[in-house]
C-alpha cells in the first residue's frame, strides 16, 4: 500500500470515529437531566461556523461576498442542525416518558 493511500485511509477512519463519537456524546448529553448539557455541542459547532463565516475574505463584488458568506454559513451549520435534531429527539422521548411516569403516579393515588 502506498503512503498516500494509507494516509487517506487513516484520515477517513479518524473522521468516522470522530463523527460517531460526537453523535454518541450528543445522545449521552441530551439524555441528562439538565437541558443545557445537550446544547453544549450545538453551541460549539455554531460558534465554529461563525468563525468560518467571519474568516471569509472580501473577494470583490458585494453579491459574490454575500453568496459566499451564506453558503459558508449554511454548509458549516449542517453539524449544528444534526446535533439539534438528535437533541430534540432525545428530549422528546425524555419528556414523553416523564409525562407517562407522572400519569402513572397520579393513577396510583
């Protein structure tokens, strides 16, 4: 195997493990009692996307800059949207279970 192929393979495996680990961490934090724990990773990814947007250079015409800024903002916020969807799903299940537990306690009284 060539060195370049090995490097690319290592990079792909690293990114997959990093992505799976991030998703697992988001699920773990979203299931916590505190609602703020599950918002840590989406806030971090949103701040990183703002850094990317602020680093866009003025490359000429205003319309080109606007398109570049908007496309950078949308592309960089894909992880934020995924993490927020995971958060909403986990919190929805948690809130539903909490309501069912509350109803069962009321039924016992």
